[in-house]
């Protein structure tokens, strides 16, 4: 019976788990917790292929507990009841360790069905999720659990796993591998921190390779073909997608064109051009704003061109937009001013309009002047002092000129006219 390489090489000890030294290293808290034998209810949070299931298996082995594995995408409350029925029987003399994968797929009632049993300690729950548990796991479970984050595995750590897989396949096939320069490194980097994908890539290279006697060449071209876009984590509904968008915006806001290009490239390669376009337009208004207001129609034109062109040519105007914004002066003065005004409105501050600002409604044009409104275009420099804010807010300042050249020029202009 066929058994995938990733399953054959599944670590049997904590020392064989790659890339999670922050919790499983010699002084890692999860390692110390497992060594103590006092295993609490836990939530493992992190990308797929980072060792969550493997660690659960190791915990069951080290604590001599029976491990039950359920996937919340297919399991039901009946499955949980079947496991509960085995409590206090010879099948589970030391209690049950329940590994519940994709717990975010369980509804509130299904998650609550576990509470009684995890509270009395007869079931120790290890729930796993690729989504942020604070958003997808109900508080009743979270309050009874310790959360451990499994981080995306680095290319360096993945390379160790790839080399181990190559060594195993050499023994399995009785062939000596001759990797082309950069081939194994490419797999390690392109797997996106998912060791299952890296193992699969190595297995495919050996299966599809053409042995020459007792040797087999592992070429860089084949490595690229088998990995394809596996490095991309950009599920539109997942944390990774929004992390990418956040990283793009913060890189442009931080005036780093290189990082901006990197994160934009990841979004485009993941097929998320629409999300990238929307975020670029937000950045134009939010982060460059009044320091270079022409950026807004420029970015809008780049986005419009991208949709007309489609990929891959769309990357050209979008790259221009990202680099232009990253290297532009920055100002958030406009939207901060509006946010402060919105905050006052939500507090109920404001009151009636000044009479001279009200619409004349059915009044004649001549009566508008009788309201006391002064028409600025009738005065020098098209300006005349008069009250615009409601009485309750007179003297309130929302907008502060940004320290960039354009806004400071406007400030100088109006300070001179207003006699400030």
C-alpha cells in the first residue's frame, strides 16, 4: 500500500520537529510542559505543514494516552459522543487525548459539547487551527486552553528536512542523488514553510527522474516544475491574505520600495490582483494623501489600466504605483482630521447649523444675504472671516498641516491671508 513520503518521515521525537524552536527548543515552554507529563488543554495555531499533528502524536506517545483524531470539517457531535463513551474503560485507562483538527469548522454547540469532559480532565483537548483562534474558537474553549503558535518554517529549517528526505529516498531507491546547484534550496524556499509540500516535491523528483545507472540527477528545472506556486499563502478568507495586505501597506507607508514590491509580487502570484488594487488605492489616500494629492488619480489610473490589461501585464502599472507611493512624501493629516470629526459626531457634539450656513430652501436668492452669510468670492483673496462650525464646536481644530512641502506651502499661504 502506498504511503506518502511525508507520512513515512513524520518525526517520532520532539528533536526531529523542524522550525518550532521557540516552543520546542531545549528551553521551549511546550517541550518543558510535555516533559512534565501534565498536559493541559491546548490550541495549536499556525499554517498547515508546520508540525501541529505531529506534535500531538508525540505527546500521546510520551504520556501513554490513547489518541483520537477528528477533523472538524467532517466530524459531528455523534463522533464526540462515541469517544466519550470509551471514557473509564480499558480502552482508555489513562484518559483520552483528543486531537481536533480545524476546530474553527465546529459551531458553538459542537464546541460546547466538549466542555464538561475537558473540565474534569478525562479528555485532554488539543485543538488545531490555521485561523486566528481569538476570532474562530469560542471563548469557553479558549478560557480553558493554552494557545501555542506554530510559526511558518524558515527556508533554512526546511532545507534540513529536504536533505533528510533525499537521504531517505536514496536508501529507498538504491540510487545516489546528484542535486543540481540550487535545486534543494529552491524546494526549501518554495514550499512556503509547509514541509508536506517539500516532502512531496522530493518524492516526485525521484519518481519522475531518469536514473543513469545507480545515479539520479535532481535538476533545478524539475524542482521549479514540481513546486510551482506552493510557497504562496494567500487564502482570501485567511489571516495570511490580510497579513500580506497589511505588510504591503506598512511597507509603502514606511517608504520601503523593495519590501513594497516583494509583498505586491506575492499577492499577484497568488492570484489576488483585485485585493492588491483595492489596497493600493486605500494607501494613496490614507498614507500619501495631501502631501501629494495627485497620487490619487495616478494610482486610480494604474489600477484601471491593470484591469484592462489583465495579468501578467497588469503587474507593470501596479509596480509603478507601488514604487511611486513608497518613494512619495507621506501625510495622513486629511483622514486624521476626518476621523476626529467623526468621533465628535458619534459623541453627539455639534448642535444646530449657524443660521448663515443653512440652505435658503424656499427663500429667494436676495434673502440668503439677509441670513448674514458673507460670500467669500466678493472679498479680497476670496476669503472673509465668519463662523462655520456649530456654536458648540467653535475653536475646535481637527486638521493640522502636515510637515511636507505641499501642505506647508498651503499653511504659509493661508497664514498670510488670515493674518496668523
